């Protein structure tokens, strides 16, 4: 299989001539925490203000987390890895995900910038609002947002931190195999669950390869 270009530089390449657009494409990894952690607590407060029981809150919160995992998988596999044929389409693909595969250690392009994450979160909120009653929505949506935050923080850590625990080493290895061995497999980032269910995971790798990938 032909290997794609991959740089291990932590620096950001320039993607836009406009300085404004260029700044919108970059973000410090901690920024999503400052945006979405307060939002999570606001929704939790609103859920209990609507009179939800602790049991129902916990149920819908966990459902929100679970729905995020399949959302993450679908977006990564079918949207971020969709390869259009047109020149414009190829440029858009590079901007949204191709740059991450070419420069996977770029510190400023590992978490979604607010220019993308806020409109996406807003769109998902109105989607869920179309069929969930407010009480359930206010319990479900913070679970969904927490799932996104876990994904974003784990994704950054996978590219810049060497994990010590066996579980986290396996989680990182799964994502590194996606980057450095086979980008058409291993679409789950925070979890390999849907890769297992939908048969898009990797075959068992020799121990030496596992150790090498985990050290990247």
C-alpha cells in the first residue's frame, strides 16, 4: 500500500492566505474545556430545574454519552474520510481532516476550533430538541457534550503523551495504527467499540509493532 506523506513536526503549516481565517483554524487544546464545561453544568442545572429525577437524569446522560460514540465514529468514517473528486472538494477535505493526517502532531489543529465546534454543537442541540422533551434533552445533551470533550482531550493526548497504563496504551495504539498503518480502518478515537461492531478494526499486530506505535 502506498504511504501518504506524514510530518511529525509539532508546528502548524499555513492553510489560508487570510490571517483571520488562519487564526480561526487553530486553537489551544484547553479552549474546548473553557467553552463546554460551563455549558455542561448549565444543562445539568436546567435538567433538575425542569424536575427530572436522578434516575432519569443518569439514564439520559449515559444515553447521551453512548450516542456521542456512534456520532464520533460516523463523522470520522463517512464525513472526515470522504474523498471528493473535485478540486474544491479536495481542498475542503484537506482543511477539515487531510491536514491532520499529513501533520498529526500539529499542536494547534488537534482539537476542533470553536469556529467549528460551536456551530456543530448548536446544530446537534436543535436536532435533538426536535424529538426530545426539554427535561430529557437537558439531561441527554450534557452527556453528549462530555463525550465530545473526552474525545477532544484524548485525541490531543494520544498525539502528545506517552501513556503508562495498558488500557490507554491500547487506545493510543488503535489511533496510531489509523494514522501510520491503515487510514481506512480504526475510525473510533475515544473508543474502538464501533470498529469492533462494524468490522472496521485492525487485525492483531505483532508485539514489536504495537510497542512502536504506542511510543509515537
